[in-house]
């Protein structure tokens, strides 16, 4: 989970990016103009900034220059625009922007750029003695996704000593995993087929969302679904990824 600042004067863009990145388990703060972004940067250092170039008061390149001049450009910044020229993108990169995304932003490009930005952020703060744990590179079509395969302990690792009633497969009911598994175990066979199938699918996706801490990328990989199909499926079932991710904390 990372703290990401989204700076864009368009409410629709802010809301969309907040929803997508929130579903990935990140904490998203938004600013609708450069002044709000300045205040938020003064209050703390985000792990990553998504910065629109064309804004009414101060454009993103000017704000980037300010941060660079004042020694505040200590986090990776990804520029966004639907109208910028090649020269503008090159200038932003020269000042210190890590990447540039052209609107409308493709979902896979966004997630890949954010992942790269956060990796860059972690590299910047690691001590010299740090030795990263091995990670598996997984190709997912439009972009590569890095994730630690040991991200979540198997359900069997949860011992009954943690408290709570233990289900037949060894997962305590008091844990988020146990609660989800309990939901699946209580599905009535007296339900009509469609309702029973929906109940099972709801429990199935809730389990994987809790297991992957709300990361839609990893859930898509686990379940073998395209992300767009996964979003539609969760919405259809009434499953809210953000709430399930918070349950696991």
C-alpha cells in the first residue's frame, strides 16, 4: 500500500484514478489545482504523484519546477496530459518527472507506470545494506506486473491458537479468511441455481480480495480474468474491494 497524490483539475479524472488506485490497495489524496498540491506536499511526502500538465492556475510543469527549485522533488512524479507536445514531455522529464502518460490513459499503462514509480520510490529510500527479496515477474499482456509470490501466508498457517471458532479446513472463523470461508460454507443448496451461483462467486472473489489485500491486479491473475471483466463482475455481485482490503488490516 502506498500514499499517492493525484493532481488534476478534472473531477472525473480525480474520481476515476482514486477508484482504480484505491482498488489496488493504495491510499489516494487528490488536489484540484497547484495550490492544493503545494499545501499537501508541504504537509507530507507522498510515495508518488500523478500530476496533470494543463491546469487553470499553475500548470503542472511550472509546479514541477517549483518543487525541483525548492528541494521538494523528493518523490517520483508521473505527468499526465491529453494535449501536451513531445517538447513538453521532454521538458518535464528533464526537470525530474519519472514518466509521462497521455490521456485517455489506458488502464494497463497506468498500473505499470504506478508500479514503476513506486519501485523507484522504494529504491530511493533503501539503505545501502538492503538486499531485496526475490520477486516473480509475471507478464500480463499489456504490461509486466511484479509481485511477491509469498505475499500472503497460506490459510493453513493460521493456527487455532489465534482465537475464534475453527472451520473444518483449519482457518479460524475470527480471521478475515475464516469469515469469508464461513460465508461460502453457509450457502444453502435450497437456493435457485442462479442465486446459489452468485453467492458462491461472491464468496470466491471476497476470499481472493482478502488474500491479495485488495490488489485487483493480483486477483485478476489468480482468477484468470481480464481486469475489465473482473471490475464488471465485482460490481454485478455487489462486492466492494476497498472494504475487503481494510478488513485484512
